[in-house]
């Protein structure tokens, strides 16, 4: 009896948390299907009286939402790939080789994560202006990759440390070079860690607002986060269009998280076993 009651309480708690998490999504969907006058109706209507897709048509036809979406996709994917290309060899080197200053360097990498990103806005803006990269995809890719690189290196280092060295040595005995052993043996075994770092970098680049607003001032270079902010006017907010755009902006992140969620959990657990 006591066990059944405990199970019932657990399920009630899970249902409550799930409803709290899903409520914003449901409200966004409901608002996006309303006409603009209905979004201001008091008391608010939970279900649209006259459902319409006009808000979705408007953001694609009258606003440059497709361009925002493409910019964000290019930046997020490129930043993820660049972060992996740099963090994999760095973390492998820390995990496999012992050299003077390695512990200090890893501690420094961890300390960089403690700095709030707002402190780096002016230095990044100045650097990108000097390099002539303002209002380019490359500026955002470099910024987001640099943010995620310390975390990716730290977590992958712990993950690579759990993979036995004997596998590398066996591959090299069979004729592989060090690089070939990493690509053919170590990296396939580190897929959960790679999935976790990829998810972290992609979500960071997809959702970040401050640096996208600072480094891409042209409307043609806006990302989704900046585009959503631009939809909030001084005297008028079209809530149905804003909710439609916000709902569409969450779909790629949900898709990516759905496919990489199991790798994310395995990567966190694997990277925490040994550092």
C-alpha cells in the first residue's frame, strides 16, 4: 500500500512538471492561431474562436523570417562543426599525454567558463571590426565556437580518459598512425560525448541573442533571436505573429534534442567518471 502511494505521488509530480513545461508551448500555439484582435481580448480565450494561419503566412511573406532562419542554421551548424574539429584533438591530447602545465591549462579552461559573456561583447566587437568581419556569418561562428570550446574540451577530455589506452596501442600495432587510431577507433567510441558537446554548441549558437545583436547589425544578417526581438515594436506588438515565429524557432532545437538526447545523457555520465 505504501509503495503504491509512493508511485502515485511520483506520477502526479511528473504529470505536474510536464504540464508546467508544456503550457508555454500550448499557449504559443493557441496564440499563433488567433487573429490579432482576439489576442487582446479580455478575458483571454484559451482556444481560438476562428483559427487561422494568417500569422504564419505573414512572417514568411511580409517579414524576412526565412532569411533569419537560414542565417541561424548556417551559424549554428558551422559553429558546431568548428568546435568539434578543435575540441577533439585538444581533449584527446590532454587525456592521452602527460606534459608540464597540463593541469594548469585545464584549470584555466574551466575558469574561462566563469566569465559572463556580457564582459566580452566590447572586446569581440572591437576584434571583429579590426578584422573586417562585422555583419558576416564568420564573426558569429568564431564567437560561438570560442564560447563552447572550453566546455567541449573539458567534457571530451574526461570522456576520452575513460577509453582504454590499449585500444589506441592495438590500432597502432596493426599499422595505424596516431591520427588514424583516433579517427577509426577512439572517435567512434566517443560518439556519446561528441553528441553531448554538439548539442550544447548547437543550442548555444541557435539561442544566443547578445552577440548576434552586436556583431550582426544589418537586417539581412539577423538571426532568429534578433529577428524575434525586432518584432517587438515601441507602440505595437503583433502577438500572434510573434508567437508563430517563436514556435517555429523552437522546432529545430526540439528535433536536434530528440535525436541527441540519449547521447547527451550518456556523454555527461561518461565524462564524469574520470577526469
